[in-house]
C-alpha cells in the first residue's frame, strides 16, 4: 500500500492529489485543502524543568479541506490543548502499543492521531479495526490526511502534507514534524541513508510493515477475503524489510540532534503514523472524559455518521 500521485474524485471535482489506493476495490478520496480558516492558530512550545510543554488551540496553520463534508459532518473549532513530553526521553524496556490515544503532536499544535473507532460489524470488541487511510470507510479526510472529531478537533491520520511542505520548503530534507507522547522527535518521510552519518545521502525511509499473505479467517465475526490493508491487523512487522523498527523509528543523527537520538518517521506506507512507543508516553496524552476539549473519548472520535444523527458539532461554513 503506497501513497501515490493519483486522480481522486472529490466533491469539488477530479483533481490530482496525493492519496492512497491499496486495491482495486477501495480508493482513498481526499478533499482538496483549499480553505483558509478564520480562526487564528495559536501554539506555544516551551521548556520547563525536564519537560517540553505544548499549548495550542489545535487550529492548523495551513489550508484545510472543506468541513463539514459528506464524509465528516463536523466543523473545525478551537481547542484548549496542554500536553507535556519528556525533554530527555528514555527507551522503555519493551515497546508500548498505542491504544486509543494520540501518538503525538505536530509543531503547529495539531494532534497526530492515527487510530479510528470504526470496527467490522460495528463491534468495538472486534479485533478488526478499520484503517483510516485504507479507503474502506469514508471519513471525509482532506489532503492533509486529516479530518474533524465531533468536538471540533482537527487531527492528522497520516503525513500532514501542507505542514510538511511548509516546514521542508518543498525539499527532500530531514524535517522535524513534531513530538511523540514519549518525547522522542518525529520526522517526515526522509532521513540519511546511513543513520549515523549526517553527510550521507538523504533518502525516503521505508516502513518494515507488510500486508499479510493469504486470506483472513472464516467465520461470522471475520470480514473474510484476502488481507488487503483495510484493517490494522492486515499488517505484520517483518524485521529488516525496511529502514525502521517495529515502533516506526530508528537511532541516528538528525539536524536537531547532532549527537544522535531515537526518532520516529512518518511514512508513505503503513503505519503512516507509528502505532508503538519506544519510550513511555506522558499521561497528558491519555483520553479522559472530564477533559473539556482535548481529544474526547475515542467512542466519539471517528464516527461521522453517528455524529450526523444528532447534528454536527457547531458546523461552520467556509
């Protein structure tokens, strides 16, 4: 499954966009990011003691798709984010699986949140969790691989294309995108061919996850058919098949960490945004029902049709 330049039919016409197509059956239709928000973005990052503190209103500093739209009935609203990450993160004894929380936060204060609340037969106890970028479910994603939660929170499910273009200057360079919840840095697509040589060739770094061979199990609680990337568990980690480890990162030198660090990479292929932590994520990224705005419970995260039944969360027109 690869992010490829293709033509996708959107509400606004047939446009050349960066998108994903993993089979002949499903195609990811991305809405062009042409809208400029009236709400001003606010993001402040400061270092205090042993923490990096990020406060933002969650408003992106780039153009976005039109929201509400047919796949997502929610309008973008300002949030009240306060996240903290370790300034000097440590590698945990074992990798920690990402479970129902954001993976991290971009430099513009928008969350990197790859998971969905969409399951086969709408069974939330099922292991068959749909992938947002598979195209198997229509979530109204825009060109930044992002959409909006019912509480108005705009968030990324994959590479934030417009932000990446802004930060990289459109060049193939190592580009810091944000910070993971465990404090390690997140880069976009590219890194040095030799991770320990800052002067080596800049290349696109490849994921080490692959779609499983064969067919899914039979049974009433299984979607059947061949593994094709529609579901998270359609993928498996194949050690050394790419450049990155099972957490979607590696150790090496970067422009910001000339002595070396562990860092994550947003990739063209699954997992797009990593699904495992190398270190211990900060508790500030956990979802809590009592939190007024930031990332409300995942039960309400990615169900545009459910939200539609009670109306959009204060939608606005652009």
